[in-house]
C-alpha cells in the first residue's frame, strides 16, 4: 500500500488499511480493564503478527512504589530483531524524567489529567512482520496497568520506512572541573571546547536514519545560593557520518531547546518545552524537550548527538535523557541499561526543600 501521512490536510484521503487495537479490556465483559503486573515480572502487552504501523499508545497505571516511573521499563521489538529498539524507563519514555509526572502537551508525547497520569505517544512505529511491546516491572510493588495500542493493519508495508527507536542514558554526575581559584563568571563562562570530547551523550547510532528529538533532565548539584547558579551554557554538538568535529554546532542549552535567556518558566509547545523549570536560582530538577518533527537530522552511516554539561563541560550535574530516532535495522545494540537502583532520581537537598 501507499504510505499515507496523518496530517490535517491528509484526512480526506481514503486509505486502504484497517484500524486495529490491542488493549487491556476485560475479556469477560466486566470492568476489570487492566493487567496486574507483579513485582519483578515482565509482561508482553502486544504481540502483533502482521504488517502495519502503531499510531497511538495510551497507558495509565497505579503503583505504590516510590519512583515507580523509573523502576518500570518499556521495551519494543520490530520484525525479527532480537535486541530491543526501545528500552526506556516508562516515565522518561513519555516525556519527563526524574520519575515525575505532570500535565504537559507536545505533538508526539503528552501526560494528561488527572495530574499527568494519562500517558500518550503519537510517534508512528511501522513494522513489516511483527511488533512486540513489553513492560518490565522492576519495582517492589505490583502495578495495575491499563493500555491501548492503536495500529493500522496493511497488506504490505511500503519500503524505505525506518523503524522507531528510543534509548535512555544517564551520567550521575557528569565529570566537570574544580572551581577552586575561579570566580563565578570564569567557572560558568570560561574555557574552550571545540571537539566535544567530554560532552554528555544523548545518542550514538549506526546505520541510515534520522534523529527526531529528545528530552533532557538535569539535577543541579551545585548548591550555591549566594552566586548566580545557571546550569546551562552547554552547546549542542552533533557529529554525523564519522565527522571528527561537530557537523552541527549550537550556542547553548536553552538555545537547543528553543528558549532563551536562562529560562525559569514552565512552557509547552508542539516541538519544544520546559516541563520542570527548577527552583530558585535554577536549583533542583529541570526537564526539557526538543522534537525535530519539521527538521529531522539525517545520517547515512552514523550519528552522535551530544551536549556540553555547562560551558566547556565545567559543571558536574546529574544528566539523563531519552533520544528518539528512526533508522534501518539491524541497529547498534544498546549498552545495558542501568540497574533499577542506579536509575532512581536523587533526593532534593534539605536546604532547597
């Protein structure tokens, strides 16, 4: 079949496919429309043997474990791949890190009322033979888990469609420099970095495809009230197809996320936003997103998406991120995801309570 987009102007176009859904509905006709996923249990919530494209995922869950959004993983496999193309803590996958849920809206991802408990993903996810989605409960408590997976069923999949991928990373903390002997201005704005050697890595991938965005989560670990303690100024540097110097250079953390002048305000737009702006003097936890929906970043052989942790990598904050991209299979195997204990967010220091 001819691949059909889903934009507003394409809605009148008639389509040769069938709408399908896999969900947690109660097969007895009752109202127990959920799965109970036990502690330390992995459950397959979808195993679709067909040619098609997932167009929407909705989930909500109830779990009494603290930080459960970092303790539960979502995994996805396409066609005959043995290694997951998606492996991310479930809260981070749907757009916000730090095991935080709150209402926000973007074009591909959202957390909806009540209090961000309705998670939605609209990234299209094509597959030619099979799609498998797993939930891995590494928490100490069971989960009550509800879900919809809406997809289109095709006679055959159009060629030259990349497969959806998402991966999670964390450096806790990033390796910065000592500020001994520097004044605050020099520490935040001094130094040089041309090759991005020690940058925080958002994505490393091999093959042909395009990067379509990320969310980035920062915990400001520099406990300074008496001086200006802006966490940013880290330039984005993207290396394409083996380039040793950045193919694409940015001008600062807030600039990559399409904001300006050291923002401290919550803001949500279709392609960029700040969901968690931090506290006074940018203290504590921050979360931002940037989606390259209108401006994907293409690669033929490889891509390395990085960002400085503070200008010239001088800051030593806690960074984590989820990257989203499409590419040919097979993909480069992900490095093992951090253990459940190493994924947990930091506590806020008492002086910032």
